[in-house]
């Protein structure tokens, strides 16, 4: 590794913590819900300004139109070391417009709370401050490409081709999603999102019930079959998260639908689940069933490419005085897309904290300098090829 002083990086991160937290407050208070194009555009505008303020003008800057979704911003900062590292960040959050008014940023002791702080605006801020710390120390850096997308929380429909292109070109991709209790994520489940729509025959529930074919009753019959497609022993889970249907209590329902979330660890499970969903036939032949949706992200399973990224990170953590753990989780991220290409990728290099997608969402302020130093040290190590 080049002559990077890792303890000095950690000390610099502690010294810079007030400015880092001010930057985090800025990003959190600029709301960026996945389904609000106006706020997404404004939020990305502010990120561009902030990047120039903290890192200077990049050598390349491309902003790609996301259509109805958030735009994709790529910026490149050339390095004097080997290769190119992709820092993958999403700036959208699950929190709707106005959440910041009822849940303002608070910092109490070691706890920074606010909508989207942990997932994953702290990771964005830590990435920028890791680069600043290395520059201040005069350390060698690889060329660093940031990719910011505004649609990760809804499956990356617009940004996926850009992520895959950038992931193919990079030597290593580091995803600044939250850590899991300080551990990095080397495995994630694949995810399928499906809608089951049932069409029946309406009739009066009192005067002419026999003429009707209830879509609600048929869906109630099908839901247990859908759930039975789960195979926990193979890492496959199935959740029916939303059910809707019918018009009023005295009408035999003409329509009903449910939303299904499927997670798989074994890629072969996708075929079995597809066949199971295609075989959903209700007992009343007058009722029709349609299944739509797709496999949104493939599974991310550890392999040789994983070790290419995890090995240097583990060495840096040891020099910082800690053993770096790795974990596989049920959630999916944009790391799945890069892993499916067979390229080296390491996820969960962002904030320490807890509570993603909940009102308990918070960043552990005390752990933040370590997380910054870990990322900075890893970037310095990757500059050596």
C-alpha cells in the first residue's frame, strides 16, 4: 500500500466531523422522494453544486435524463494511481414530500436522525470526505467515478443500463449503502416484483349471487398458493404485501389484485417461482387470472470477484484496529446489478447506524470517522492496483 497513514485518516475524519455532519444535514433537508421528479431534480442540482464546493470541478460530468424518474449523474475525478473505482450512490429516499417538516434533523449525542440519513445520504457524504481526506494527506488515488441515481428505491428502472455500463468499465465498484452493524455486504438476495390481477363477474350479492363469480373469493383462494411458493431452506421468501378488490359489500366482486414480493438466493429458483405463478388457476373457471411483473434484480452471491474487493478492505480495517465482518442480507441494491456482470463489487461501505425505511432511521455519529477512514484507506489501497 502507498504511504497512507491510516490513523491520520481517522484523526482527520474526527476533526472534520462537524463539517461532515453539516453536509449531511444539507442533503437530508433537501428532500428527494423516489416518486417526486421535481424534488429529485432540485436535490441533484444541489448535489452537483455541493460536489464542486467540496471536491472541485470534475474532469467529466454527464447528467442523463431519467424521464419520469430521477436523473443519473456521473462525475469523474482523475487519480494518479492505477485503475478506476466506481462509487455507486443513490440519492432518492422512501420518504414522501414534507416528511422533513414533521421529522426534522436532530443530533442527540451519538445519534443523527432524519429521513434518508442512513439510507443512504450519509454514504454519499462519507464518500466525498474520504476523497478530501486522502487529498489532504497527499495520498495516491485511483480515478474515481461517482454515479448518483434517483430511482434505486423503486428498482432502478431508468438507471440500470448506466449502472451496468459503468460497472463493466470499473476495476472495482464500491456501493455506499449503509453497513450492517459495521459489516460490509457481500451477498444479497435477488428480487422479483409481481402483480396478480383477478377478474370475476359482478352481480348483486343478495338478489342474484349465483350469477356472480367473485374475484375477491378467488384471490383469497390463490394467496395461500402464492405464499406456498416460498422455500426458506433454499433462501426463497414470498410476501403478499398489498391486497385490494371489490366495490362494496353487497356486490360480488368483479376485480381484485395483490402485490407480491419474492426474494431468492439461488438463481435457479426464479424458474420454479415463474412456473408456480403461471399455474395459478382458481376453482371457478369463470374467473380469469393475469400475472405481470419481472425479476428486478438477480441474486448477489460471494465468489472470487468478491474477494478481490473484500480482501483489501479487510486489510485496511485491521490496520485501523478492527476485524471487518461480511454478511449476506435479504435486501437488494444496485450492487446486485454489478455482481451479475461478474465484476468485483463490495456493498455496505456507507454509514453505521440502524433503522432504514423506519422512523428509527439514524446514523451513529461516533462510528462515522472510522467508516470514512475505512473507505479512504480502501481507495488508497486500490490505487496500487
